């Protein structure tokens, strides 16, 4: 069973997308802020690392850009694909996230739930 | 203050851009113009005074008097425009902040509604589905409005992102027509697309030009009553690509035509046919075309239809 780490501070989205992912057969780890997200991305020895990270950019404690940098600087987490899931639409934001190592950048407002699911399935099958 | 910051204060164009107003409404530009007028008037008053008045003290008093009057007038004028400019800047910023903040709860609503409609959490009856579809449709309307407001505020702040790349406009239009076809068929509207000759690539922001085609095609379909046809033509015209979209819809009354590209304007004719709509679409279209160094125009006849066209420079 593949594991997805969902770092998102909006509990409504955690609940909705989290439930859909569980129904799709994924194990979902939830983090409502960046600090918890980083801990779950690189758990202590014996812990299961996620196969994919869904990352919001506007987060409490540590923002998504900083998280991306820390994930890519860490040998244990740098290979985990990251899909950025945000409402920031600026070209500068997209470029910055991709430069910092995000695999895909999705503006939430532009995608339906099914479309996001499809992107997740595609990334995990690669 | 660092020297860079000091120099930035003298960059009139940048200072004026942040207000989103024309140069002649920009307080810094007006202050400069008034300054030039005051200096010119002072020198002229001195020269004329010297010629016709013997007493130099009287000349000095006249010059001081005229300078003081002009200074007071210019201060009043620039202060008024400063207040106007600041109000405009704050309005634009407010729209940007609020629109951005509204995106999040609207996305939450959208996904939860989609989740409920999917029947993944519990089976949904036909009646329940009807009401959920109403929620979904209205959510989409709000999202469209928020997106339009965000684009408009970025245009006004001069922050509309423009990432150019080479594209084949013909392919983009074909793709858009394919996506709009179900909507067109449901509205009893036929779409015909013709090209003439070889259509070369253009160097443009594909996301922005998609917005343009979306808006023009959506308007053309929506403003056709009952049954109709939308004809789209694309051809090379000297150093430009020429795009034309013609519909046989409700048209725009002559008296409204000069306002058609203004923000929030909707002609009475359009309002009778369709009460929803932000009136921002054509303002956005015009801004994008002009930013892409193109030109846009239209002709229309009430109850007969409209033809919109634009040109874009070829690479």
C-alpha cells in the first residue's frame, strides 16, 4: 500500500481529499503545519517514509517553499516526489517551487478533485 | 535611505504604475508639470514685468504674488490627485487580497461538493443530486468572478504575469472549440472554424491568450438566442495573425458600443438576455491583447450579432 503525506492546514481539504485517497487504497499521513510535515516526511528509524508528498505552500510555522528546500537537502527525503497543491498562482511562485524540486504544481482552484486524483495516480505510477 | 531607494523615488514611471492610473492622473507627474509651469510663469512674469513696470520692487512683488497663487493651485490639484491615486491603489490591493483569500474557502466548497456528488461517501438520490449541482454551479460562478477580479487587479497593478513561448494559435483555438462544443451544442449553437493559408507560430503567453479565446468564444455562444452560429477565422495578414469571431446573437446597441471594453460594463441588451456576468471579460481581453502588442476591435448591430477581431504580431 502506497503512503501519501498530505501537508495542508485547511482541515476541510484534509478531510475531503484525505478520505478520497483512503478510498482509493492509499495510506494517508496528515500534517496541519510544516513542522509536523517535515517530521512525518523523515520519520525516525523504523518509521515508514511516504511515497508521495502533497504540499500546500501557505502553511503555519514553516512555509511550503522552505519545506521543499529542506526535503531536497535531506538525503532521506530528496527522492520523494512532491506535488505542490496551492492557490498561489503567480508565475514566480510556480518557477520557485519547480526550482526547489517540486515535481508538479497544481493550483487548487483550477482542478477538480478527480483531476488531482489523476495527477496523484500518474505520479505514483512513474 | 539608501541611494537606490532615493533614485527609485525619481522613477516617475514606476511611481505612477503602482497607482494603476494614467500618467495625467498620477500625482508625481502632475507635480512635475505644475513645477515646470510655475517656473515658466515666474520667468515670464519677471520678463513682462521688467518691460512694463519701472519699479523693480513692484516687479518682484508681482512675481512673488503670481508664483504664490500658482503654487497654491498646484498644491491643491496634486493633493486631490494624490488622494484619488491612493484610493485607487488601495481599492486594487483590497480586491487582490480579498480575491486571493476567497479562493481557499471556494476551493474547499468545490471539492466537498464534488465529493458528495460522486457518491463516494454515501449514495445520493436524484433530488439531492439536483441541489448539489446547484451548489456546484454557483460555486463555479463565484470562482469565475474571483479569477476575473484577480486578473483585473493584476492588470491594474501592472503585475499580470507574462511568460511567452512559441505556440500555434490554430491548435489552441481547436482545443478550446473542442472543450466548448458540449456547451455550444446544449445551447443549439454551431461553431465553424476556418483558417486561410499557413498559420505561423506566435510568441505569446499561452495561458493569457487562452483566456482571450475563452472569453470571446463564451460570449459568442452565450449571447445567441435560441439557435445560431459562431464563425471563427484565423489567417496571416502581413506581419500579423488576424483572428475574427462572428456570432448572430443579441448584438450591442449603438449607444453602448463605446463602453464595451470598460470594466464592469454590461449593455442593457446583454443584461436582458443573461443577468449573470461580471462585465470584466472584454476588459481583460483588451488588456491582454494590448499587452501582447496586438490590436482589438469589433462591430455590432443590435439583434443581428457581433464580430470581434484582434491581431497579434508574428515572431
